[in-house]
C-alpha cells in the first residue's frame, strides 16, 4: 500500500518541478513514509547552503513544508475525494546551525488524516496546525536543529469548480 521511498521521492520531485520549482531545486528525498510519519532529507549543497556553510533557512522551511505536505497528499489520495490544500501559517524556531544533510520529521500523519476526513465530509474549509522538526544525523541524530508549526488549510472541491489545481 505504501509507495517505496524511491517512488515517493520521484512523486515529490515531479510535483516540485511542475508545481513548486523551488522545492525541486532542493533535491528532496523521501527516506520514510507511512500513515503516521514522514522523513524527508534535503542535502546540504551549493543550492541549499548559506555563506556560513549551514543550510539556508529558506531550504529548512521547504523541507518542513514537504514533510507535512507529503502526509497530506497521501491522506487526500487515500480519501478518494478532490481536496485542495495550502499552507496558511508557518512558525519556525531555529535552534542550531544545520551543518550537514537535514532530515525533516513529521509524526502527525494520523492527525493530518483526521483533518482530511473532516474536509472530505464538509463543504467548509478545515484548518489544522501540525508540528515538524529537523535534525542533522551526521552531527547528532538526537538533537533538533529546528522546530516548525505549520497550519494546513483544506477544502473539498465542488464538482462545479473548474480549477486545474489538482495535485
């Protein structure tokens, strides 16, 4: 039922190239993905590194969005409904410099799925705030370098809507 990490990585990168090119430029990889959590890796390279040799905070934010967004995408696909999502609010707390490849971990997949089900059964917009964090396993796999709170906004699409915004 779950796509292999390589397949999920391909889906994420293609989505990036066609819908959010800045996401694709960070070369994200899906390391783990199931109903409960996601782990996305963004490598530290010339595109994602700042002038101090640490990951640029914009790249950190992209990774956090990808972690939550991929779980939302999976839940929407599983629901069989046409649901649009967008990020409504974003809060970040940068704890340390990320001086290596960064793993973004979101462990709120079940809560995201509940929000998707609420959106699927209601014509009203549904909002939920979810947490994600980042680590640099090559430096210290137990130490967070950043924490994020992202508000996801979902709305079921009506049949009469002629948007080409499918994901």
